[in-house]
C-alpha cells in the first residue's frame, strides 16, 4: 500500500496542535525507554513494538515534545528484594521459572534480556510515580501494569509487580492517605490484590472477566463480568462502581492499568469493546480522577493487549490526553518503517548541545541494537554459568551495592562484556557518565598448574573515580584514582564462585609490588623462587609505608647488590587453592615448598640506592 503524504490541511492541524501544546504547561508526560521495544519476541500475540508505535505516533502528530518524554532506569535490586520474596527472586535465575511465567521456553541470552526489559518497565512505573507525585501530573508509562505478579511468584507474562514497587517508593517518600489502583485489564488483578490484602490504605479496583482466586483484600473491589461482554454492560458496570468509590476513598494517588485486551479485536480476549468504548472507558477514569482534584497524581500503565492493533487504543487515549481534549485517529500512520525509526531517533537524539539533560530526560539515540531483528548469537553467561541478573542479586545480597550507595553512588549498574578476547569482563558502573567503579576480567586457566583448573583474574580495577590524589595521598603505581576498599569483598565473591563452579583455585599475576603485598596473606607465589625473592624485597622495604616502598621498586631505586643494576619487578603468578583436591595437594607439598623458599632466600641481594 502506498504511503499517503499528509494533506496541507493535516500539516496545518499538526502545527496548530504543536503551538497549542507550547502554550500549555506540562500536565501530562510519557515514560519510555528504547529497551521497552527490544524484548525478545516470544509469542506471536505479544507485540514488542507496541510502546514504540505509540511514541512514534505521538511524535509524528506533534502531540509530544522531547522534554515530555522521560527515560527510566531499571528498578534497583534492593527494591525488588523489599517487595518480592528472596526465594522468588532466586527462582528467576532458573530457566524453568521464566518458562512457567511465559508459557514458552526461554533460553540463553533471552533470559537476561527479558528480565532487564521487565526491570526497565517497572523502573518506568517508579519514575512515573515519582514525577506524578512531585508535580501533580498525569504520567503515562508505555509499559508496566504487571498485575499478576505476586510477592512470591510471577504469572501471566508478569515478573515484577510494578505497582507494588511504586507504592513502596511512594510510602518511602512520605505519601500519606489512600492509594487507588484502577485495573481495567481484561484479567483479574490478582497479584496486586495479594500484595495489599492486609493494607486497607491501598484499594485495588478490578473489573475483569473471571476471578483468578478468592483472596479478598481489606480494601478491594472485584467485579467479574464473564465472557463475551458487550460495551454497554462494561461501561455501565464501570459507571456504577468507580465514581462512588472515588468519592468515598478520596485517594491521594491513583494508578490506572489501562489494559487493552478487552478490545473486540484482541487476540487473546473475547470481550466486544469497540474503539469508541475503549476511549470512553479511559476518559471516564481520567476525568473521574481529575474531577476529584485537578492536581491528583495519576499514573497510567499499559497492562495487557495482544495483537498488532493493540497500540492504537493507547495511542488514541494518549492523543486525547496530550492534546487537551482532541482525539487523533492513529490508523493512518505508517509505523513499521525504517523512516519512522529514523524520525523517532532524531526526536530522541536531539539533545541541546553542551547542556546536560535534566535528570530523567532523554539524552540518547537509538542504536542498531534497538531495531527489531538484530539478533546475534553471543555468549550470555559469565564463565558459562552466571546471568547478569544472578550476579547482581548476589552482589546486592552481599551488601556491596548498599555499601556503595551509602558512599553516594546511587545509580549503579552492572554490565557484561563476554566477547572481549582477553577475558570475560564484568563492570560496575555509576550514573549517566558510566563512571567505572569496578572492572573485573576473568578466564579459566588450565595451563598454570598441571591437573588443575583455575579461575584467572586477568584484570581487576577497583577505584573511586570521584576522588583525586593529593600530596598526602599519592597514587600507587598503576592507579588513576584511589580505591574503594572492596578488594576483600570481591575476592570473597570469587572464592564463592570458584566453589560453585568446582574450580581448583584462583590465580592472578600482581603487576606491581604493592599488589603482592596486599594479597600475600591469602595468595602465595606459585614458584618458591619468586616467593623467596618477594620475601627478600619485603625484608628490605617492610619498614616503610607501602606507597613509598612500591614507588622505590617502580622507580628502579631497589638495586641488585652484586651488579648494582636496578631491580625490575617481574610479575609472577600467585595462587589461592580453593578446591579440596588442590588444598590437599598444597597441604602435602607445603613442607617441600617452604624448604625450597628457605633455600632460595638471599636476604642481602637487594640494596637501596
Ligand atoms: Zn490481561
């Protein structure tokens, strides 16, 4: 079908809308991340491009300006742990759990991708809630509404209950009063109801086809209308139940899950709601909430909706919301074209030069990875075992992320690079500038020690990029920034990983004298000669502060006594035996090793000069 070019009249209307919007204060905004549209395609009924299509339409129709689109971060692991049970979060490291929630096998890299998409969308609901609370706005998250997620289990395509997570945030920020969750997805909001079963201050209101359980909460309205419901029946039920509840409850915050699986053309649903009825539904909720108080914070979430036309219902509602009362029909917009993506890319990417974007505002452009169909097989598990999610969960439980947050690093993110030819790399990054706090590169090593498989630390950087050295705290060789005091924690995590992977031990090669000093209490040099040499060096330098001692070595001021030549640090491998086999071997060979070290000692071989 040939693409229609807009008539002059259409262009004038768009310009008029744009001008009208400029005159209005930002009363409604949208939350979106390109990741929303990058979820792996798992089921033909789920349209992964739904969010992008809605935003593309709003951009094309000039219904939204750049400053009105907010970019979320993925929800933090510690908040997930406050709201969901530890055993549930653990279960998500296993393939079967995700497969049960989605009903199709989810394997390989798609597990991490899927969890990340869900964390981003839940993060979107948190951002929307924060913005709505601060500004009394209506904020539409182009994702979320995962109402089947319970505290201890996921279900029906829902991993994390974003509304429960957002309520946790709102209460943390001091929001008092009642919170209302209006859930008009076709399906029962059973997960959200379970979360607040004992909390009368959160009222869950759900009109749906069938009850999914018989849990009744202290504050809940649950209306099951059955199958094949027509629009008059539905709208009458809504009219009868919602306005009196709003009056009675007088909420201080409202979530609206505007699921579109109740529409007549939905691929999974069997209700018969027309496009006009869907819009009437949305308007009834929004006008009801804002009629109570024009500054009452309202967060709107997508919820369910299956099939290629689903996005249009939300687009229509968003056009009405953003234009201030005019509905724009989305049917004519050609969305699935590269030209569309380019326009969206331009829109999202045009940051004002030289100025840092406002927190939460979009400051990125789409990359090739964001385009559908860009799938390359690549390793997805660290050391063939650990997903990114799993590592973050372990590191958070270890208290490491919290310790860093208390030191002001509040936007931490873990990242993988498993295709680096010099070793699989994990990074802990902070903020938009992606400051590197920790960089760890690992390999397995079968060559260093006969009949042993070791975990080799190729590279370990631990630094506080926000602190500089001064004359009283000079840098150690190889350092750009002071450390973070996390070496012991990270080595402890690696020991656990070694045990879990049934590896024999850890090996690394200290690039500088001071690193050998810092690790000698747990690691020893593999070669007794190297150990003896190191002990001789320590005997010469041991009385001095470590920064001074290591600088003397680095600057060539330690000399061989015999020749007078400067000594050069020659990195040799150090080992920590962990597995039973290697520990037993080390115990048996320790006497011989110590004798060999003693025999190789030459205490006077170094002099300072
Ligand atoms: Zn649904």
